[in-house]
């Protein structure tokens, strides 16, 4: 991304879309710099695919503005500023911005969203991840993401806790007494929090079967407890696993987007072809 002073905000390039001006103004506001700049944005992340294209745009812009205005901010501080910027427009979590700023190129990043602590995670040998496009686009502002956030907030209020993942690590009998669909939403949050740690542990010892088990369970939980999958995404998950993927799951905020498939090394392209899905990227 290239940025230079201008008489007014203008954004050009293949990565610019209808959201870009609002995001750019929000990032400039959070960094306390003028938004009278010309931005030339390029990249390869499709919007609405659940791959953090908004966060990638924000972090790239923040880095360019840091250079332009000699801002004394590290990568974490930039990521958190970008998170605040996007939340001026639509509620979102902090994962995308932290990953854009801090994740290793060929590895993973574990994030504790309660403390914002991050840990780089090396991927075990013998596998690669395929990012498959369901070709169903989502929009956090228009989709059900805001509703899911509100449901989790209400469940936490009724349970008398601040953060479900931190304050109920082992669950609680009171969860079952919540009105539907709140109990299911809480169980998804607790499962996902536990699954992340279980997969990291499995990767550390090369237990691919264990990692695949939790990854498949994650998709089931997204589909049945959190209800953020779609028939098209579910069908792609099934096709990828039938084609030889060790596990596959929806990635991103849900209601469309991409599927992440864990494959044996060298098999990502063949699995994407057999699943009849565009291969957006491979990692590993």
C-alpha cells in the first residue's frame, strides 16, 4: 500500500471497494493523523470471504501512515488502533487485526482475547492448509454476527460473568437453564476456547489426528450451536473431507466465506480440485 498527502481522501487500486473510504477515515482518526491522503491499495484477499480483508486493509494503511507521519507505534499498538477503528463502523473481534499485524507467514497465532496475549504457533511437518472459497460472501454489518454477539453478551449478563471464555472455563450448571438459544451459544464459545488450546497442544507433539478431531468438532459447533454456517459451506466441508482433507471447517465470522482444510502436504491443490472449489491460498 502506498500513501501520500493529498488535497482530499482518494483511494485507488484493486483492493479498494465501497467500504474503503469509511475504514480509511476511521484508521486516520484513531491514529490522529489527517485523512487528506491518496491511497493506492493492492492485495489478493477477496472481500467477504471470512479472511480478514478489512483488517488487512486497515493494518496496511496504518503501517503506511506510521511511515508517512513517523508515528511511534509498534505492531501490536497498530493492530489495536485498527480494531478500534473498525468498531467505529461495525462491531468485530480483535483476531483479524492481530493476525494481520503479528501472525508468522507460515504459521499460526494463538490469541487470548481476554488478555490479548499472543503466541506464535509452528505448524507440524507433513501437513498444509488449503483455503477454499465457498463463493458465498458475508457482511458483518448486514449478517447475523451482531446478533450472535448480542446473544453472548446477554448470556454473560444472565450468568453474572464478564467474559464467557475466561470466567466459565469448565462451564456451569446454570448454563443449561438459559433460555434458547443462549445455552447453545455459550456451549459453542466454551468449546471453541478449549479446542484452540487442544489443537495447539496437538500441533506441538505432532498429533494430527487429535488436531483434526477438534477441527471437525469446531465446524459442527459452528453449524449446530452457533448457527453461523450455510448449506453451501457445509457441502464444501463435506466435499473437502471426502476428497482426502484430514479436517475442514468454516473460517471467519460465518454466514458464508471460506473453508479451511487441513491436508497432507502436497495435496491441497488436488483436494480443492476434487471439492470443486477455488483455492485461495495454501499455508504450510
